[in-house]
């Protein structure tokens, strides 16, 4: 598989069949549907004091992760955003990268 690295990009995109229209790439790892964690755990409300949970939805730079990354549904993503903002207000979560460095809430890389 790695021996033919230098082929044209078309051949890598569509390994078999006519390359008129690029077919959908086959799913290698099976369909891993992202499920909203809150829906899965049947959590209705979200507490701003629940930092351990909120932390998963905040990047290491202190930003709220987008839905496409978290996989949260719209309702819960809104709750997350509100809870994170409340937690920030109480200095439980950082606002900016500077705060991350000062407070050391997240282990900064490099
Ligand atoms: Zn949900």
C-alpha cells in the first residue's frame, strides 16, 4: 500500500472503478457515530460547578469546543456553553490562554 505513494491523487482517492466522479471513501473503522454524552447519560441539566465534565468541552486554550468536535446535541451544547461561561465568571475555568498559563488549570504543552 505504501509502495505506490507517487501515483496521481485521483488514483489514491478512488482506488477502484471508473474515476468519473470520486466515490465516497470506504469507512475503515466502521461508522462511529458521535453521540451526545449528556443524552447518553440522560443528563438534563448541567451544573457549572461540574468542572470535570465541563473541562471536556473546553479546549486547552480555554475555548469552548465546537459541536462538531464534542458531538453534543444542540440543546446540550447550549447548556455547556452557558455553564462554561458561568464557570469562567467564577474563575473555575479560564477565559483566555493567558489565564490558562496563570492558573494552570490545564497542563500547557510546550
Ligand atoms: Zn444531548
